[in-house]
C-alpha cells in the first residue's frame, strides 16, 4: 500500500481510520495496482460515485454542490453522498494534471475523460483546491481546542501542495484529527454558523468523515453551503 500522495494520480479511503487507511495510486504500475483499479473502476470509481452530474470541474468548485446531499425521492439514504463527492473532488486536481500530462494508462484515461476535460483552467483547479481545504481549516480554527488540529494538521499551509493542488496526505491526517479527537476538535454550536455534515456513521456508530462549516452569510465563493443551520453530529438520513 502506498499512502504518499505526492507522486500519486489519485488516493482512496481519505480520512478513514479503518486499516489500511489512505491508499494512493502511483504513477508507475497502474495496471497491476489494486488501489488504481478501485479509483478508476468504470462502475464504482471515485469520479463515477462522486461526480454523478458528469461535470467534476463545475461541481467541485461549487461549494453548495460539494457539501450538499443528493435529492432522495424515497426520503431514505445512508448519508454517503457528500462523502463520495468530497472523495472525488479532492482528487480532481491530481487526476486532471495526470490527464493533461498523459500519465494515465489508456483505460483509466478514458474513464476520467468522461468527467474531467483535458485542459481545465488553472483558476478552476485553484477554486477546487480552495473548496476542499478552506472548510477543514476553518472548522479546526474555530474548534474548542484548535491546538489538537490546526498547526500540525489542518492549517492552510499544511493542506496545500500548491495553489492548485491539495495535499491529500495532509487532508487525510486533518480529517482523522477532526473525526477522532472527540468534541474538543469541533466548534461550539453557534447560531451564526451554518454547516453541512459529511460525517458518516457505520452500523456501530463509528465516525468516518467530518462536518464542515463557514460563517453565515457566506462572503465568498469559497463559503460552504448554507443549507442547514447549527452544528452537531447526527446519524445520516
């Protein structure tokens, strides 16, 4: 298993505390690597599950879309939609660059091109990078005990590889700090804070991702969705 995202085309199981945890698809040996096969599966790959509109670049830079649940006509669901979307979007900049540089093997490239154009703009990749990192930093900065997560895990300087690429290894560490440090790593409930949960719970009640928030009203395109108010953990609906 490779958990170093610096030379990877995509990573899976981000923020998972379950073994083996973060696993990345390296540039080399893509065809024989099981993580690569999972990430770019034609049926259940990262982009297939997370970009159901077929337009990853547009969806991933729109924080209202990124942190919102899917519309469910049967009023039932498992709360996994925001988790799947975040898992896809955090990988989009790296996958996009791999596409433009011809680093993906042919079947992975064909799969990715259904969701990501060959040459997206640098501005769009920067907006995606901001969308998947700003809320993590903001959540930790406003937590009960920022020392648990901010300086060593969730500050912007940690979460960015550069302006147009998130550091997925660092994001994995930040999510684990937010999700498994108890309530000390979370903000107090605040009527002026809106949040959207991408914290999912399995049948044993174990958290596997995190909530994100921003101050309300949103002041920029990087503000998180204001579709629900307040703060707190709850079982997914």
